[in-house]
């Protein structure tokens, strides 16, 4: 791993960050967000939203990390659902299977059915994440009490198991075709931000020069969460299963706050300590980012350019060009 290409000397870190979605990218700047999607016909669809100004709580260390975590979770979920809706509109309508689905479609319309499926999928994903990565590891490790009663050892085993399960899960889903494309857009996002932070003209050719790994990536944040929870939980003793589950859920905000501060520091420093702390997250990024093609980089570039406009610029939804600016419909003229 070449740190000189990740922690680039003389780079100017920014607060621009993003999230890869199906067939596109969401970028978040100082004043607005921009979701840019590559539609089936090759055109770019964009939606921008002006961000509300944060209150004083967003400036308090540790506390701000909790708010950023919740805000990112809500925004990330809504972005995924929005991109799914746009891509669903872009596909040919297929006949509805099943009597219940057909009844829902007839009564409320196909759009309602699609939204219902999206919300249900989000709920299932949250339940799955809590069940698999929080409840299951602590329940399984309880069996180790037959071999040791040392609470520190039991908690460390639980943390290591949780970390391994998370890595295996990411590695397995990375084999799926659609997820590979998402990871390519993830790589495009990082390459584009690297180019911008190094004052390079935003072109696909310039962006391709940079690495797909970035020290401020949300993947690194998740890895910090895993490692910090492993260390913190090891100090909590080993109460009964219910208390262990409750304590782990209650400590998630604190862990998120600590992780955010480390990630924030890592994005502004290239010290040896930061590089060492960043290694686990960067290694995970080797799975969650793939080298994008130039078309995918065009999407990332359009998204970055869209969040650089002044706050006074109005929000927009519709087709855009590669410069991130709206494509206005041609005006027909009557010629005699």
C-alpha cells in the first residue's frame, strides 16, 4: 500500500464526500447535495438539495459525530431509495406477479407498490444488520463461557467475531455484479475527490491518475466503529445476554462519535499515527472500491461540480450535462 498516493502531500482536504448508489453517486458539499445517475439511455439525471445550516451541537467534539452519524444514515437511506425510484422509472414495466401485489397495484398504483417494497427492504436491512452484527456475535460467544469466565477475553472474542463476519459479508456481496458496479462508482467518487483536492482539472483522464482509496472514506469510519467497539466492549464485563445487547446498542452513539473524530483527524493529517490507524479501513476499501471507467468518472465529476455552486443557486432536478449544469429543453421555433 503506497501511502504517498493516499495521504498526498500538499493536498487541500475538503469536506466534500459522497456515497455510491446504483448507477450513480451522491456528493455532499458545504451547502448542498447532488445525486447524479447514469440512465439507461446514457444521459445524466441529477437532483440537488440545499442543506440546512447546522446548529451549535454540530461543533462540539464527540457530540457532532453522533449527529453526523444519524444524519448520514437518514440521508444515505433516502438517497438509495431515490436512486431506486429513478432507475425503476427508467426500466420497462413488467407484469406484477402474485394476487396480493396485483391487488395493491390495482388499488394504489404501481408507484405505491414500489415505495412499499423499498421501505420494507430498508426495515429488513436494519433488522438484519442489528441481528447479525450485534445480537448474533454476543449470543454465539456466550458458548465460550464453557472454556473461560474472563470477561475481557469473551468480549474480545465477540469483537473479533463481529469484525470477521463484517469483512466476510462485504467480500461475499462484492462478488455480485450489481455490487461490483456500485464499488466502481465508489472508486470514481474517491478518484474525483482526490483530483479536486489536488487542484487538478476535473477530467476523467486526470481523475484516473489517483488511487481509489481515500483516508476520509465512510468505509474507514465503519472499520473504526468495529475496532473501537471491540476495545470498548471488552471493558464492560460479561452480564446476561439481554444486558449485553442493550449495552451495545446504547453505546453505538458514543462509538460513532469517537470514530468520527478519528476519521476527521485522519482526513487532515498525514502523521505516522494516522497512517497506522487508517490501515484497517484502507484494507477494507480495497474490497469496497474498484477501478471505474471514464463514464463512471463523468458521473462523479458532474456530482462534484454540482455541489460547488453558491448556496444562492436554486435546487434542481432533471437532466444535466457533464459539467453538472442543467440541460435545458430545445425551444421550437416557427419558421415561415
